C-alpha cells in the first residue's frame, strides 16, 4: 500500500513534465516552421534574382519586392541570434549568407560612381512623367519645367486633350519644339530644336518616340520610353525591354532613354538593357532607394521605381530627383546630365 501511494504522485509528475516538454518541442517546431516560411520569401527572390527566371515569366512581378526581402532576411537572422530556441550554428550561417548575398546585390546602387565631370561640360536638364492619360495637372507640370529649367521633357500617356491642356498652361513657351505622338503613347518637348523625330524602329508593343537634339555641338539621341507592363504580359514586356537594349547597342554614347519602363533594377530585362551600354542615373549617383510608383492610390508611400533616366557613356549624371505632380500615379524624375568631353 505504501509503495503504491508513493509511486502515484511520481507518475503524475513525470506525465506533467513530459507534457511540458512536448509542448515546448511543439512550440519550437512551430517557431522554426514560421521562421522558415518567412525566410522562404527572400530565398526564393534571391534565386530568381540570380538566375534571371523573371524574364518573360510571372516571376517578373514579385521580384520588384527584392529590396524589401532584405528586411525579412535581417529579421530572421536577428530572431535566430536573439531567441535561443531558434538558434542553430548551421542555420545562422545559412541565413547570414543569404542576407549577405542580398546586400551584395543591392549595395552598388547606393554607392555613387566616382565619375569626374569637368566644370566646363555642357549640361542637359531632362525630366520624364507618366501623365496618367492626361490627368496630370498641366499647370503643376509647367511649373516643374520652369522651376527646374528643363531642356527636354518626355511625357507618357498624354492624349490629344492633354497636349492641348499643356499648351494652354504655357508649356509651348518654355519648350517650343515638339515631337508629339499621342497615338504612340509617348511625346517629347524640347527647348532646343529637334531633328530626326518619329517612331522608334523597334519591336515594342507600341512605338516609342525618338528625336535628336544638339547640345554644344553634340548630337544626343532621345527616346521617350513607355513599355508594356509585366502584370499584363510578362513575355511582351520582356520583348519590349530587349528591343530597347538592341537600340541602345546601336545608338552610341550620346543617348538618353527616359520614361516609364515598367521595370525596376532588380528585373533581368532592365539589367540586360543597362548592360547594353546604359547607366541608370539614380544608381550612378547612389540614389538606390528612389521610388516613383504608385502615388496617391493608397495611404502607403511609393513602393518601387519604374520611371528612369538612362544615359550612354558620353554623359554623366550630375543630379537626379523625384517630384510629385498632382493627378498622376507616377512621380516625375528630373535629372541633370553632363556631356563628357572627348566621348
């Protein structure tokens, strides 16, 4: 009788201890699974970024969030270091390597190029804006051109009515030379005379508008860009970007492509376009966290940069920035480019 009375509480204690251990094991397992799910996002995006699997596929859409996935990697690494139950030497090494790879891919766009611009170099001030089918405030856009002393303006999604509204607001006084192609979805305004204007000979979903301008005796080729969008047809968008890359390879160093590329620096077709001999002005100047879209659609700030000023090796970025124009879901990009002597 005595032995039975003593063993019963001991058995109950062991059962309670085993139950607590089981709950702790389940909690650790759940925490590790949750952490694994969080880290699966940056790992997947890193693989896509490294392999170029986004080109022509639906992966072109989520890869635009690659910079944000770095935060998930850092969060996961911090949790593993802070919470003993999540800590594992090999897991920490793997997550640290993942985060380091992400940072290595992003870092160059935050480090300004060491490009020397001679004080006597000629300057070209350019701007680009998607006018949201003419909904952009014409008076605000004219003020922007006047304030920034813009020489060349590229406008996308500007219909005939939008052209008339800009004329009434006084844009023609500031930029009297035009290559207006509302039917092509992109137009060019200029303070300098334009030559060889018309549709770009390239296999894009709709024609891009091109023209040439002479600055300090140098002829600069301009292309007002508005590509297809990867959400609608990733393959069509990829073909647009590769057609622009072919143009860039044939255009020489004095070339400027500016507009709505519907592309970020993390998408393979954009990187292929840059590899064709172009430089993104934001990345060149270390402005790697510029975001131009969407504006005014939600309470959130703009999330991604799809509007760019790209230039050939004959030019260098002096400054670049974004400006808000009421009425459109894109921010304008304003850049000052210098023409490098001897290029």
